[in-house]
C-alpha cells in the first residue's frame, strides 16, 4: 500500500496518494512535484509539501484528479477554479470548466473574464489554454503568447499589437475588430475564425492557416503572408496593399472588392478565386 502524500495548500491540509496526483493528469504541476521537478518547494514540520494557493478550491482539484468530477458552481467560482486548474496545469479540468461556462459567456456578455494581469500570470505556466474564454477588449500587446490556445474564445476588439503569437491557436474564435499590428503570427491557426475588420498590418503570418476564416474588410498592409493557407477564406473588401502572398494557397478564396495594389502574388495558388472588382 502506498504511503499517503501530505499536502498543505494555503494552510489547508490534504492527504492523498501518488497515483491520484499523477494518473489522470500526468503532465500536471503536482505530478512534476512528485517526480522531483519542482525545486525549492517548502515543507511543513509534519512533512507536508506546501503550495501557496487557495486551500478551499483545492478540494475540487483533488476530486477531479480522483474521479473526474466537476462541481456545479456559479460563474464567478468557475473562474476562480479555472485559475487554479491553469496553475496546476490540468488541461482536462480546464476544458471541462470551459465547456460549462464558455457558451453562456459567448452569448450573453462582451466583458472580458480576465484582466491583463490574470493573463500574464497564466502564461507563466508551461502550457496555456484560454479555449472558450472571453478576453474581449483586453490590451495584450507586446506579450509572449506563443502556442497559447484561444480556440472558440471571444477576443473582439482585443489588442495583440507587437505580441509574439507564434503557433497560437484561434480556431473558430470570434476576433472581429481586433488589432494584430506588427504581431508575430507565424504558423498560427485561424481555421474558421471571424476576424472581420481586424488590423493585421505588417504582421508576420508566414505559413499561418486561415482556411475558411472570415477576413472581410481586414487590413493586411505590408503583411507577410508567404505560404499562408487561405483556402475558401472570405477576403471581401480586404486591404492587401503591399502584402507578400508569395506561395500562398488562395484556392476558392473571395477577394472581390479587395485592394491588391503592390501585392506579391508570385507562385500563389489562385484557382477558383473570386477577383471581381479587385
């Protein structure tokens, strides 16, 4: 029989087993602690590992690790539990929480669920997911948001100017009227995203996947779109002045009424492209 693992979470004492802490979420911070990957963790006099987090909320974290249970909570409590799940690096719990609150937040509120400071705290973790989260109106410019998952989220009128978003995921996100001016969006995923009237001037979108995205009236002035995937994307009325589309796949894209003055279309794939009034 395994000896109990003693934990002191913000002053609250818990006893559990190593299997409970590692089997459901093997990549979590707690599993890393047991494997010796978290150095300098203080220990109490009784030998419990001390973690300076919310001790009351940890019971929900522990119940998730034991049997996959997610409690019924108010939206504000879900947001608190979500922050704990992100701190402990529990992607399964994060997804379950977002499934419960994401649809209501998307449909009923344009107010951001987190602040810029909350986002900065979250991105200090190894793997960050804001899937289904409402971040509308936040100023996230100049942050390192590489590989962050914003899929299915609401990020309307959000500022990402000069941010590092390399390999970030925005699939099916609602991101209209947002600013990605001079951002690094290389190899990002925007499949099915709504970016209507967003500003992407001088952004790096090399090899980004914008298939089926809504890019109506977006601004791509001098944007690097080399080898980008734009199949069936709607670029109606978009401003692509001086954009570099060399090698981009535009099969079936809608470019009617767009501005391509000075754009580079060398080796671009333009089969079935709508170029009326361009």
